[in-house]
C-alpha cells in the first residue's frame, strides 16, 4: 500500500495557546524507518504469565483496539489492516500517513473508539498535551491515521499504530517481548502552528523536558561541559535512535560521572519524559532501563547546532544507553524520537 505524505506539509519543515485548558500537573498515572530493523518478536504466551511490566490485552487501550478492529467493514480492513509481521509496522517518522484514510473518514463510532485508544495510551496530563499538539499541528485528532496489524481480540499478537504530523504512537498489549511502547515512537510539536519557534519555545507542550535537560547542563563544571557539548547534531530521523548495545559510543557525558544531586536531576528528566504516558508503559520503561544497567549506563549529550537565539540554552540534546535512546531535537521546533527495550 502506498504511504502517501501530506502534500501540505513537508516532512523536514513540518511545521491557541495553552489557555485552551489548564494542564493537569500530575506525573501522569504513575522508527524505526524501514531501513532500521524492528526490535523484538512476538511475545510467547509465557511472557504474559511471567508478570513482567507492560500493557496487556486487557488494558483499556487494547480492549478498545479489539472493539475498533471488530467494527471495521471488509472494505475498511482491506485499506488499514495488515499481517502482524508486515514491514510497515516497524516504521517511525515525524510526519506521515501510514494509510490513506484518516480517522475523520471513519464512522462516528470508530472515531470515538480511536479517541478511546488514544486516551488509554496517555496520562491525563499527556492526553491534554497531545490534544493541543494535534490541534496546532494538523487541525485535530481526526486528521491522523491508524492501521491495525495482527489480530486484536485473540491470543495472537497485534498492534494499533497512529501516525500523522508529529506523531507515531502504538498500542500492542505487550505483543513484542522486551520492547517498551510497542516499538520506537515519535512525538513533537510546532507550538501554535509556528514552524520556527522562539528561544523560549512559548506554548510548546514538550519544552518542559528541554528545560529540565538544560537545568542539568547548568550544574556541570567546565570539564563536564566540554565532555557533554559537541558541535554537530545527529540526523533528524529514525537512525538517531537505533539501539547500540555494547557499541554505544563514548561521546557526551557519562551519567555515572555525575554527583548524587545531578543523578537525581537525570532521574527527574526521565520522569518528565514519561509523564505523558500511561502507567503500564512507564513501568515497562523503568524495567527496561534497569535490565540494561540503569541510568548509570547512559550518556547525556548536548549539541551546539540549532541553538535558537544563540542563548546557550541547548535546544537539541540526547540521553542514550545501551538499550535506550531519547533524541530531543528542539530546533526549529520540537521533534522527539524514542526507542526503549530490555536489550539492544
């Protein structure tokens, strides 16, 4: 099936205020591109019995996926349903249509089920942020696209994937063993529709994460800053989050070299990253991080490139471990690539 891009928005220039609704300030319930192999395989039944962290087919989002799949007509299934091992499932991009029909092309009932799935993937705070992001970036949730892989509502693996401008998100009921979020994801925002944001990223729903990362940088001594800061940023695509395992490069600053207070700030950064997502996914990320050696195995890197306003508040940065890769590219607006597993 052809993967048409939105002709109105270039993927490299994908590009209201927060008063629309006050955000809930809780901690929230708690891509790879085709050239990058999908990590993990279908989880055997023993995985669910083992009680490992992560979602299950009985969770709210997943049960809604099963009802959504059941509601589809044959003609709809021909357009948006695929075998579980279809290569399209492993794709993650910043701006794309996984299938041509949009959510707005579906029945009222099916649109409501998609909204139920999306809400089930998020914390309350995160859902509000995603709603504003989608409104600013594409005119609302109905402009996004969903595809279904496998057989929801059975004991076989499945995955529901949502795509569109600044989003690739997944619900899989833990069909992939040892893979958080059902695979690599993407989230971003061009605040209030501005492709070129100001230095403060005014009204960007994800910039609070960038603020925390920069707070950590300000605590570093001169030697640590020299280690942490490099000139050229990585590519703004799925290659930036390919898991490297034991081949993790020694660039940036090792978290293990930070003092206790700074390590606590890194922990807070991780919590802020996870704030938008549901509790079961948060728990699985924590499990994956610990299985790969914990935060001490990670490296924190800042990039001079893309410094909006030349203010030395670094808009592009990365937190990376052997099986964890979070690339925050905040210039000219926020693109965030995320890939987490138990093992690379």
